[in-house]
C-alpha cells in the first residue's frame, strides 16, 4: 500500500514537472510579447558627465518615448569601465538590464587586462552601435609645434623629453598614444592619472605637454587657446575643427577610426527582445532633436545591426591586442 502511494506521488510529480515545462515556452513568449512591461536599466560603466554618460542619457530619453517605458541611466563607474560592464554581463537575460559598451570596455580592456571579470565576446549580446565621438590629440599652448609633423620632429630630436597624460595605465588614452608612438617612431614620457579630469587639469597647466581625450571635454580649452589640437581620431575631420587632420590623413591609418558607444545586453537575451531594442534605438537616433544634440557634441551616427556591431567589437579587440603586444602593456 505504501509502495502504491509512493508510486502515485512520483507520477504526480513527474506530471507536474512536464506541465510546467510545457507552459514555460508560453510564459517566455508572453514575456517577450509584453516587453517592456516595466522600466529598463541602462548601465553606464563610467561616471556622470563624461562622453559615455552624455550619449547614454540622450539615447535613454528618446528610447523611453519610443518604448513607452522609462529607460533609466545607472552610472556604475570604476576600474576603467570593468565594474559596470561586469554588472551587465551578470544580469538576468530578460532585457531589463542593458549597458553601454565602449572601445574601452569592449576593445582595449579585453586586450590589456588579464583578469577581467567578464568576457567581452561571450558574456554579451550586441544590440547596436550608437554613436562615434572623435578623440583629439592636443598639446599645451607652450609646446613649440603647430602641426603634428612639427611635434613628431620635436619628439624625435628630444627622446623622452615631452610627456603625455592619460586617465591611467592601461586606459584607452594610454593605449592610443602608445600605438601612435610606435607608429611614429617617437618616445614620450607617460604620466598616468586617476581619471581624465586631473589629466586635463595638468595638461592645461603645462605640467604635462600632451594628451588625448574625447573632443567634447577638450573643445572648450581648444577654443580658448590653452590647448592646441594636432590630430583627431575619427572617421573624418570634426566639423568644429575643420583644419585638424585625422590620423589617417597624417599617414597613420593603423590608429583606427576612433571611439564609439553602443548598446549591449547580457548573453542569452531572447532575439525578439534584442530586435525590439535595436528598432527602438534606431527610431530614437532618427529623431530631429536627438540629431541636433548629437551634432553639438561632434557625434557621428553609428547605428547598425547586432551582427555588424559584433564584428566591430571583434575588430576593436584585435586592434588593441596588437597594440598591447607591441607596447608590452599587460595588466592584472
């Protein structure tokens, strides 16, 4: 009798499990069809006020309108973007936590840091690239070089004399100038800082001779004459600096095309949700006031498919892996 009851209990449990399994796809389909049914968190892996944050907030505002649910920016800065990127990678793959990917988090960091808390390829589902913002190589106004050609000549004549600031060892700014030094055959003294803010302050004060940073943050100092721009890292010349050539024009195409800011979700996020987010982002990026604000920060539209964005991420990792190898930059 007891054996009989046990058998009935086991069979009932199996039946219940089978029923639950049968219903799971329906529940999942309903969740995708209703998406989004609550606010979406957009993790920005850098602090408020920087270029990544500016792009994220502009996009979030417009995507909220398109989706009918709030897209809320959540700044999780630290460790060169690794903390925020890791948080996205470990989030539930349900479309309610997405993140901003940059050339730092999905390019130079994977190439330089041995112990990242995330895998830039395996842990993410690309949604779309969003915007490219040029970076610019600047020198303090006291440096006796009006062009990059003159600066290279100065540096070659005085190895190690001229210094450059970066937001930190292993940062994108550091990697980019190490790449340039290798390509141009010059030797500059690296002065790492804890963030771009102090690096800019000392470049303005003349404590360091040069640096590279995103154009929006350096443009005011260029306009007032404290910093002199010698090259931009971008697809084309910046409209606000029409006389400043790109690195490619200067003969250094291996420097690449500059930084970008895109959207990613945790790996395993259902494709219909990825597609819905991609479509919403593209609608947002086409809005007239979005385009106007994009132009004000010298941004270029980079919207594409998830597959195209995945290829761009792979290209960035490959480029900076080669840079790290040439410059012998490897950090734990």
